[in-house]
């Protein structure tokens, strides 16, 4: 409701929308630069992804390597990457959630919220 029953100021609405778009773009750039970690097997496998979910590194402790049991190693790698991606999603929610709500609360396609 507009005080006094007047019409909304379209210029002001457009400026607010443009500012929200700029804020969103800055937050997405920051996510692309920020790295988060995940691990599995008590730290035997560590994965690092960006806040946008891009895998940047994978560190495997030699103790996790058993030529007779590559399935366990594969499971540890998957678990570490999943943990890192969960941390990236939490970071996305923290950085972009308030902006998504400001854009109508419909969430941001492709980001899972």
C-alpha cells in the first residue's frame, strides 16, 4: 500500500530492482571466488569446491589407498565431494538467500533454494 493512496514511483522501483540485480551479481562473483571444504573418512579424503559448487581440489591421504579395495576409496571421494557441496549450498543460502527473498521469494533457479 502506498501512503496517501498515490501511485508507486516506477523510477524508484526500477532503481531498487537494478540495485538488487547488482547486489546479486556481486554475491555470485564472491561465491565463485570463495572456497569451501568437505571431508570423509576422518579426513582421509578432502575436497575443496567453490561456493558455486565447482570442484577445485581433491586430496587423498595415502592411507586411504588400498589397491585391493578401490570401492572404499571411491566412496570416500564421493562423500567428501558431497560434503563440500553441502557446505557450498549453505554458503549460497547465506549469501544469496536474502537477495532471493528480495526478488519476490521465488528463489534463484539452479541454486536449489
